[in-house]
């Protein structure tokens, strides 16, 4: 479990998890990367189901700890956005139902891509997305919730963008300033950035922004929300 910080909200969620997951062995993290170590250790000790209680960052760490093991991953979504839980159709607002799903042993096999030696289940980003995640502090997320990422992204978008070159075997060379690589459909919450993506089809969907101005991002978001097709900026 990731208690996020020593605050009333953290104490509340810890109490909720303890209430819902009675009888489970609970381990709270205190630093970045610890969830991965705890998950790997639990799998080696023979635990068959390892539950990540936290947000998408906690899930990412636990996934990397479980990669290559026989343990199954369960989710108790208590994070800021909970994109992966939403992708799977889990009731992010109902921890009791999520725990019931875990106890009943409902499992699903999904793709597990990796980048630079790290696995991811939902999304990888280069440029704006990666910078926004890196620069959004725990305190900022606690104060502004999902809006915290948008505020960080808006601040970063005002800076000179990086120049990215994307090369792939059998595909044309593409240049851009912001890249999103989707395993599933959703990004940033309930937004289907990758409309045709399937989390278990063995394929990745890639969005390349050739420009990164505010108007370009707004136009893309309009297509994401209101259209069945997307015009690339």
C-alpha cells in the first residue's frame, strides 16, 4: 500500500484498506521504488496474489516487482486518477467490490511492454507527459487531484519543446515534440486517446505530436472526447 504521505487522507485510506482487506498481510511504502521491492519479495516468499493499493504509480512499481513471476496482480485503486483500474472496468470508487473481485480469483492476461528496462501496463510517454509526471509533487496532487497534472503540463508546454525522432523497422521516420505510447485505450483518466487499442492484442498504439502548442493539444482533446476519428497535430 502507498499511503501517499503522512496526512489525514493517508490515514483514512489506510483504515479503509485495513477494513476491506481483513486478514491480508499489509505492507505500507515510505519511499519511491519500495513497492517494487516488496512485491518481488512477496512473490519469492510464495504469495500467489499481490494487491497494489494505490494509484497508477504504485501499480507500475508492483508490476515491475511481479514481472516474470507466477503471482497475480490485484488492484485496490486509491490513487489520484486510477487510469489502469478504469481501463480494466474496475469500480474505482468501491473498494469492497474490488476486493471481492480479488477474492473470487477473477484474472485476465494482458500485454506487458517495457521501455529502458522498465515494464508498463497502460502508457509510456516521452516529452510533455513524462515531464509532467516527474514535476508533479505529492503535495500538489493532494491539493489539486487530477487537475495537478494538467497544471504541470500547461506550465511545461510554455517552454521550448524537445526535438524527438521516432524510428521503427519497416516504418517511416517521424519527428515530433511529444510522444504517447498506449497499451490500453485510456490516458489521464477516462479519455480514450487510443481509440482502437486493446490491452491484450500484442500491439502498441502510438500518438506523435509534431507540435506541442496549446491549440494543438486542445484540438486533439476535442477529437478524443467528441469524435470517432482523430486529426493529428
